[in-house]
C-alpha cells in the first residue's frame, strides 16, 4: 500500500511552481540526482546540529571548525563521491568550513542554547490539511518568546522573491502554532553565504491567512490527484528541471499515473520535540 501524502513546505512550493513537477516528485517519486548545492547544505546543517549539541561554553569557532572534517568524512562514507568527486574533497571541505564560520558573524552560539534542532513536526490545519516538516532550530527566550530559525547555504533572494522565501517560514510557524499553541515571536532566515538574514514577526492573523492558503492549495492538489490531471506550468525555472524528458511542454510523456494515495489522517497535536532525527529528511 502506498503511503498517504502530507504537505511539506518544499512540496507546496513545487505545486505552486508546476503541478506536474509536484506529481513527479511526490506521487510518482521519480528519483532526482543530488546536486553539489544540496549536499553542501546537508553537510553544513549536520555540522551546525553537532555544534549546538555541545555544551554552550564549548561552541567556540575553533571547535566548530574541528567538527567539519568529521562531517565531510561521513558524507564520503555514505557515497558522497558520486556527487563531489574525491579530487574536489579539499575544496568542498573548505566551503563547508567557511559557511559554518560565517554563522559567528551573525550570532554567537555560545550565548544561548536552542530548545530544539532539526525538530520534526507533524500536524494538520483546522480543516484537516496534513502538514509535516523539519525546523532547523527553535530558540526559546527566558521570557518565553519563540524564534524559529532556518539556515540557507545558497544566495539570498532578490527583494521581489523574498516573500516566496518567507512562505516557507510562515509554513513552519503555522506548524509550530498548531502543535505547541504558541505563535513564534520571530521567524529568521539566515543566509550563511553572505552573512545576511531576513526576519518576519508573524501574528495570528498572518498564520490564519497562511492556513487558508494551504487549505486552498491542498484542495487543488486533491482535485488534481483524483483526476490525474497535473498540467505543466512553464517558467524560467524549467531550465533547471530534471524532468524535461517527462514533460509534454518539452515533447516528453509522463509515466502512467499511479493513482492518488489519498490523505493521511493526522491528529491535531502530534509532534516529536526531541532534538535530532534519525535518517534523511522526507519532503513528500
């Protein structure tokens, strides 16, 4: 039996970009080759998770740098040479180290301890739209205010695309509010590549609007799933798509539709608050 679907921030973005892309990723589960940028982000996130697992006083920049070779070594033990050849290991490790070091130009990890890192949340909207995803970091101030933080290793978006970037953070804030009953006081996107960040102060009205948007999006996905009609939507992003050979817009033919796996029934307040996670992230 195929696993029922739930909506993640990345799959929501896929459907908004191109319904066929969503189908091929979430329903057909067509494998995509990993990119250097993707694995770079994965390794950097791993180092930062290990950094915050240390005692607060031990998180000096030098100690963070010591964590990098171990993380890179584990990456190669897991078959990383298929993405980054061994001949490029030194350069790759240097790039990981530079991105980790950049965090210290934004904040000092020795000054606080997160409430959670890589926290996996599973919940649903009031209307039943199933949601899930990982929060890179959750900070809770002594006075109770909550900050949800997400690290990015790529370039920050141009101003006209910043709202798209914050959509992901509003998605995370809604999940946190649904599971914990608290509206985060701040959402923070940290761009390690150039030491910049974006912040948003959400309120209940903002999250209610986000919830309505996700309900409408999920209704569209369910209608498409039941009919099997996921039309391609062309844009400049098609230049980077791995599925042009399966896309009618490029003369391709999608695989036979496997059918709609339906929705996952999710209790309203299901969460795993423990820091850390086992296995790779799932973004279906």
